[in-house]
C-alpha cells in the first residue's frame, strides 16, 4: 500500500499554513502548533476551535526505526516522513471540515477522537484506558447494523 503524500516536497510550515487557511475558511479559530520535546518521542500538537469546540491533532516525529523511514540518507528519510505525516493531517482535517460544514454533520461526531476534554486529553486518549472492554470484537452483525433510536438524523 502506498502512503498518502509519500515523496511530498511541501514543507511542514507550508502544510501548517494550509491547515490554518482551511480552519479559518470554515469559520474555525486557529490556536496554533506546539512541539513537546520532553516526550520519549517529540510530538507536535495542532490545535483549533470549530463551533466553539477545542480540537487537537497530534503528529508524532518520526524515528529512524519507524517502518516508513527508509533510505540510505537517514536524515533526509526522517525529514521526508515528517513532511508526509503533516500532509496526511492536512488531508484528514480538510475532509472532516468538508464533512462537518458542507455535509452538515455534527462537529462533535466528525472530530470526536480529537475533541479536547477538560483534562486536556482528547476523547481518543481517554478512551484508550477502557477500549478493550468497550470493544472486544464479539458483537453480532445484527447489533452492528442496528440504527440508533429515532433513526438516522
């Protein structure tokens, strides 16, 4: 499988600016990007508000032993993978903004994993503690196909 944006020449700064334009185009409020170098693996946090809701995407910095990092020049391979990861986030943000605004879907549903809670964790991060007990793969096909009460809105 080919990775999205593999071989991109778009810089991380340009991609971040592109994301900011998208957020503002869809009437969101740009907060910014912060890098946490104190983690075992540095991580970038991209934050914005949409419909008053705080949203954060985390972008892990690539490491030499990541499967996506390949090539003779390790430094260039890491830089290329870092650019690719940011371009991937751009695509995800763009598609979800279109889904939320143009297709009139609830922002909470579209961005649920990235919604930031009062604790500062995203819903995705909070759910990881109990995920295996919530979803164990043993659900029946009938239960999977059940519509929510009141049908689809």
